[in-house]
C-alpha cells in the first residue's frame, strides 16, 4: 500500500523514532560523561591539559559510549515512542485504516537500519581511529601503569611455521629477555637450536642482541656447536609484542586486526580470543538494532493497564538482559566452551527467536 497518507505515516514514524533515539542517546552520554568526569576530576584538575582531556580522552570515550549503549537506547526509544502511540490509540487507528502490522514495521526497520549503519561505522572506522589516544591517555593519567616494573614469565611463541621461541622471563625495565631459546623444526625434528643467557632489544637495527649464546645445528646423527659472547638476530618478534595491552584490539582497524589475529593464531597466543571477540562484536552489535526494534514494537503496540511505565520497565529489563548476555557469552569464549563467532552472535540468535514469536502474537 503506497498511498500518500501511508508515506506521510512512514515519515512520521521514522522522524519520531530517530528523534527519540538521538534525544535519548544525548541524555545518556551527558549523564555518563558527568559521572565519569566527577569520578576523575581529582586526577584532571591542575594535572592534565584541557586540550588532552577533550580531544584525546573524551573524543574517544564518547563514540565508545554511544556504540556500547546503542542496543539499550534503541530498545528504550522504540518502546517509549510506540507505547505513546498505543496509549493515544494511534496504533489502533493505523491498523483499523487497513494498514497491516507488517507494513507498519517498515518505517521501524528503516530507522533500525539507519541506527545499525551508524553503529557499524562507529565500530569499524571511528572508534578504532580514536581509541588509541584514549587508551594512551588512560595509561598516562588514569591507570598510571608502571610498565618498567612489570615482567612476563614463561613465554612460548611460534614465530613462523617450524620456528619456535621460548623466554623464561622478559623484563620491561631493561627491555631484555632472559633464558632465550630459538628452535627450528623440520618434519618433527629439531634442526637448529639457539640458546642465550639474555636477548636485549636494539631499536637501531630492529632486532635482538644475544649474549653468551650457544648454537647447535643438527645434521642427521651429527651436530655442529657454536658459541660466542654476542650475536645479533632479527626474528618475527619485536618489543611491541611485550607491551601490547589486552584491550589494544579496540584501537586496531579491520585490516590490522585481521593481521594480528593471524599472527596470534600462528603463535598460539591466548590473547587471540580477545581479538576474535572484538572482530565479531563489531558486526554483531549493529545487527541487534533490528532484533530489539522488533521486540520493542511487538511488546508496546498494545495499550496496557500499566501504561507507559510498564512498557519502559519491560524494555529496560530486556535490554539489560541482552547486554548481560553479551558479557556472559564472552566468558564462554575465555573458558573455551564456545567459539567467538557463536558466542558473539548467540544473543542475537536467541533474541531473534523471541522477536519472531512476539511478532506473530502482536497483531492478535
């Protein structure tokens, strides 16, 4: 049905839905920023330049908040706007005029598509580009990480097929790896093994200076041994690998994130789970706009005794349940119970089933 009054109705619903979403998200961002600023005001006043607070911290913090809260705000906006239509008997009038419930969902889905596109752009392009400054700011002024005092122990990496490195301890204070071992394996057999008392990072050559090294090359039943005080080596392991934050994946664009995942998979790095969660979450979260919109409209299209308050209460409960489910699904990945792809998409799958049932019951 493409009559003029239906097109006017489409514009009306789209304008009200998106307007409510923008208004609500601005209020939510303002509240979160005020609480965040009040919590950190002691760390900012007289210690941090205003320019860095605005352009390094909050320029990255606000887009992240907008994207993180978008499922909650979509749900609340759809519930609030549709409940008002139902309470004023406007929804009943629309259905009575011959417009089907399915047709009424079209402008809602268009609005959800706009919101999903916004979330996708934020996830893939905006947030990774501004998050690096935010994370650096947090390390410098908020967390004040004492990187120099940290050390890592028992590091195992596969640098490339057949090339393995083992480090007993890495000192960030000295940028030095102790008890360094590098092995080359072919057809399941060790063909070369390099051991060194220490390996210090040399930024000028982009490699490592090994001290008191011991090299064994195996040729069938025989072996050749070489020793020395110092030797330089360049391998697929840099100083950045020891300083990478756990949440550094939030600041990587898509191509760099895929490259990191490939490297971490090859090395057997357990941090690959975080990278895979981040990659799949960037696509799963925008899709939630469609699912939550269908649930919200299906729930609030009828006039209820509890009125607007009851619908908003139900909306808040379900949206918080969705966000909680997203967090719990990440725990399943770290425990090795579920793959990152399934874990990140499972909330959408389950809530999509709920949306399908509610959608069928709504017209009745």
